[in-house]
C-alpha cells in the first residue's frame, strides 16, 4: 500500500488541530528517532529534509536577529545526528538540535541571509509509520523576513511551568534559594576535553542542593534534567517560587590564555571589562540561537519601578557576592585573581531578588577542569557557597529593619 501524504504550510501553529484521521493521530504519539536528512541548497534558497521513525506534532517559524529557522517537535531523539554533516547549504551557517523542554525537542538553522518558509509538510508512510518532514526556504529581503517572522507567544514554550504554587512567606521561614544550572538541552554551553558545561553544572547544582537542604534551606532548581530553559524562564521560576535568592551556576572556557579560579558576577548593564562583556554576550546569545524571540520591552512606567526596586536590591546582591567569595576562598583555598565582577547577564535582572552568577572555574584550564570533575572538590565548593549564604543571611537580617524604613 502506498504511503499517505499529509501536507500543511505551518508558520506559527502546531499541527495538532490537523490530525483528524484517527489512525494518523495514533501514529503521531510517542517519541521519534532521527533517521537521516539535512539541509541542502535549493533553487531560490535552501531545502531541509528530516527522516523520522514516526510522525510527531511539529511547528516551524522564522525569526530575525540573526535570521533563523526554528523547528519544534514532540519529541525527537537526535542520537546519531551530526550537525556539521547535516549542513550542506551555503544558506545555513549553523545547525543546532536537542531537547528544548520536557517532552519537546528543537532544531534551529541559523541562516546566512534572510529567508521565509515557502512550503512545509510531513509525509507519513502507513506501512512503516516512518515520516519525512520537508521545509523549503526562499530567499527574502530583510524587510520581508521581519514582516513575516515571529514566534508563537505561548507561555508553555517561553516559560517553564511553576515548580510550586508558593504561599506567601512568613517571618522566620528558611531561606528559599533557586539554583540555576546554566545552559541545557539544545544549548550545551562550553565544551572542553569531552566535558559539557550544561551537564557538569546540573551535577554540581544537585550536589549543592543537597548541601543547602541539609543546612535547613529550601532549594529549587530551574532545571533538573538536560532541557533548555530560556533566560526569561529561569527568572520566572524564581519569581513564581517567591525565592529569597537566585544563584546561576556556570563554568566558562576561554579561547586564548590561561585563567583559573571562581568568580562571582552581579548585574551591571555596563560590563566591568571587555572579558565580562564578551562572556555576557556568549551566555545571552545562546538564548537567541535557541530560537526565542524575547524582544518585547517594558513600558516606561515599568522601567522606572524596576529601577527603584534595583536601588534596594543592588546592595544586597553585592553583599551576597562578597560573602560567597569569602566562603569559597575559605573552602577551596583560592578564587580568580579578579573575583568580583559585573556584567549584563539577563538571568540577573530580577529587580526584587538578590541574584548572582557564579563562574565555578574554567573548563579550558586543565587544573580547573580536573577540580570540577572531582566530587570531593565540588563538595568543598558547595560548602563554601553554603557558608557564604549563611554569613550573608545574618547580615541581611540585621539590616532588614533599616532597609524597610
């Protein structure tokens, strides 16, 4: 029996409403495996073809700055997919694929020039159940792409579900801390010597969570598996949890030179130096390349209110950073030669929650990488962070009455 073809131009909508045939709907459940395919040059742009073990719900759309095609699936196992080998088109600068959020996968094609989706469709073979997804991109002007692009504004995609329905805090309650393991899913972060920052930070975050919980703190993670969480979504977790502290965890890598030791960053829209500015751009660019479109800006009144809140919160974040550095240095014996730094990290922009970003070390430095892979060293680092939080909380409580006045 010949295969049945289902085609639909899909720019901003999931195909779920189109699955009216009962047998077809059943064939689109579960998890698909990547079987082959890639992107090649076409007559007026590029053509992307993906062979999957079965049909799955999917959506496709384009975004600008930089121009890119985004494909979301529920859900695809990318084992065996080699992004470099899959990309055979001059119109595509980079392919990324991987988990996006729980139950969802994503592929992003960063384009070398503006383009729009001309055709999009999925062919499903009734006999084998295998599916082929085909996307045809046509070259477009920058203005045309901007007018025809945009991401669906659906909070299920842009923000993770709240980890809890947090009741109002009461005086004397234990500190509620949100730990943010950097990167994840489609964004592996820095990679050196076979070590991925995303996986290592998740391992450390779980270790730190246990240390902090034994000390009596409430602790939540922005992610507890290898999934992508947007920068906006990470901050949303802290707000929804009514967190007292937000700590983002990273391990950087530099292309040239040698650097080692931990450093702590606090928010400053104007980075303290070129290295800090470059680091902030690298972290935030991963969010852009993952396909999000978070260009909406607060209105002027909201901006003023946020600035007022940050006037109170800024000194608290600075004090937290200083105490953390003291605790880390006491625990592991050293920190970076310039340990207190400032940068415009998006994850530090919660106006009402003291927030810091800890760079635990450098994957590009052999000594730091060995430390980060050592469970005993990580336990020492976790103890140092715990001690820093304890010292900060005592000082912050003493100053709270004056701050409220």
